[in-house]
C-alpha cells in the first residue's frame, strides 16, 4: 500500500502520468513499444497471470476452513483482474502504432 501516493486525488496521479507523455515523439513511442524491457515486462505480467490461473486450477487456493478458502480465492481473483487490466492497457498502447502524438490522444480519451 506504500505505492499509493495520492489516495484522495487519483485525478492528480492520472494527470501526472499523462504529463510524462507530453512531447513524446512517434519515434520515441515506437522505440518504447519495441524495447526489450517493455517486452520483458509484458511477458512477466503474462507469466504471473498464467501462474495464478494454473495455481487455482490445481487447487492451490484452498484452506482448511471455508472462510480461509474464500479469502484466498477472493485475493487471487483480485490479483487476476488487476493483471488482466494492466495487460489490457499495455496491449492497447502497443497496438497504437498510428498515433502521431500519444500525449494528445491520451488527453482526448481521458
């Protein structure tokens, strides 16, 4: 929870994120999309998602009580949804190759 910087003002954090794209050129954006670190991050997130699903299928989220099992499964569902959300966002960014000015586009869609 120490990553939550502006818990009472998520819009400020979103604007800060968008401001990072200000002045970003198409070449820089394309470079980010093809960068090995970007690819590694995406594959790492995908492997964590796969690991969660596989662990669930194998019964890894069970406990000796019904409440414990429910809590473990609820946490895994939340983690799965979060990973899927991040991966969807990254995939949308990676598929945006026609974007001339990513900052302007981000402002229009926010």
